C-alpha cells in the first residue's frame, strides 16, 4: 500500500478499509482527511470548465454534487459495503426518496415489508402514491406473501433487516432470487447492522440504503444518508437525481461520518455485546411480556440472523405487561437513559414506538406491523451494561 492518495496494492481487511479508503492528501501533506467547506471551484480555463460540465474531464464543479470530503466518505462506505459506487445524501429519508425517484416512474409498483420505519411508510403512501406509484405491504418474513404481491409492473422490493423496531430478519438471499427472477431490484435498508455486521450486496441485494445519522456517525452529531450499489444504478441514476434535485450531504457531516467509520467495527461489537446482555436479562423479568432481539434463541429468525449477520446489533425491543401506561412508567423512571427516538448513539436511548417513530401510522397499520402499546425500543449504548439494566429495571420493578 502506498502512503498517499488511497493506492492499495493488496486486499485489505474491513477494519483497514474503514480507516484508509478515501484518503486523497493535498500538497499540504495532512494526516487526517481535510474538510472542503466551499460551494464552488475555480477552473484553469474556459475550456476546462466546459470539459468538466460535459463530463469529459474529471474534477469538481459545484458542491451540490461534487465535493472532495463527501467523495471520500462515499468511497469509504462503498468499499465497506462491497459496492461499486456510493452517493451520499442529506438524510436517510432523502436516500430512500432519491432511490425511488431515480429508478421509478408513474405506473410502477413497489412491494415493501410492512416492518419498516414509520416515516418510510408515510413517504410511500402519502408522497409516492399521488405520482401513480403503487405500493403493496407484506409481512417481512413471509416469502410466499412477497411472491404473491409481485405484479408485472413491480420494479422494487424494499425492506429493512433487522426491522425497526421488532428486529425481524428477512432472508436476503431468498428475496434477491425472487426479485431477480421477476426482473425486480432488491433494496435493503442496512441501518441497524451497518456493513460491520451485514453486507446485503454480497447476499444478492442490488442497492443498500443507510441513515448515516445512526451507527455510522455513532455519537448523535450529524444527519445524513447514503445509497450504495452499482455504477449504473447508483453512479448514473441516483447520482443524476442528486445532481439535479440536490438532497446534498454537507462536507462537515461527511467528515464526521468518515471519522465514525474508523471505529465502526469496535462500536458495533460493543453495542451487540451490551444488547445481548440486556435482552437476556429482560427475557427473565416477570413484568416483560416478550423480548425481540435476534441474538436470543427465542427469536423466530435467530438461525437466519446467525447465517447472514456477523453480530446481532444494538437494538432491543420488548413488550411490558400493562400496555401503554406501564411502558411509559418504565421510560419516566429512567434517570440517565436518553428519552429520544434517535438510535445508534454511544448513549443508550429509549422510546415508545407507538407514539413516536410509528405515531403517524393508523391504528390498523401499527397493528399490522406489530407495534403494540406496551412496546418499548432500546438502542443499547456503550455505558456500563449493569447501569443500563438498573435504569430500565427501576420502572419495571
């Protein structure tokens, strides 16, 4: 490996890629990646400007769609996911919107898991349907239901695995085969696992979506998203949408995410270890109805999770006996856990999905997604696990 400009001579491990890919040193010889907070770039001549705008010459044009810091983040995340190209966006939701608007047209059809983030459901139902994009929702783990829902005009299969908040695990290989047998694309939201624990492209998915706001950042500092896939799907279609429509990631946020990727493996292992410890303790508590965590043998897709993930992640959901009142009691009796709907932070967060992340859904939609009034979601952080358990058990006891 050369010491400059990101030249690699050999195959490198994940942790090395997470630290070394995307480094393009300037003549200043900096060790840490620089931030380029500029809106535009100066051309050497009118001819160079024309060549840049025509795409005949590589180089920066305008930071809405070309920025060195953002490009470094895109290169690094693409390498970690095993994709050819990454396009960074202003948020995870804008990553989903960019994917849909760049790959779909009026009259097309999406088959989506019903176990997805509430805002994604609203995006599909409220903002895509008026443009004559049809959507069918199916149970995440029912492969036959996916098959039945596919129509001649189906273009995308969309899912999150593990799902939010019940951590349902979809069989990515089986869904990829189903999608490709029917000339569809498989889009997987990999927010909960990150490439440190799961790489959907290697399992057959066509596109991977990220909310970089979560575990990629890892400390709750910035908002951003990303789309990873092939040069054609992402490098041409999604990038073309970003260039024109402008859901752009800021250079500062891209720099923060670059730093987050450097510690991603260490953090995801620690999140997973703490989460499993908490899940085991919750499963033994008399006031807990049920615990949802892929690392538990009681989880319906535990064996599948072991096959396609290298770890089980940091999200634990559980149902409290006594419904909404009992669930809120657990939340309100915590002393240091953060009552917030965000996740992926070093700080443990707790939320009541039925009234927050999935609060905009109808009662029927929540019921279909399994979001009951007694359900709580904990994004297990990196504090001492015994302190986390004590804080949660205070309200349970």
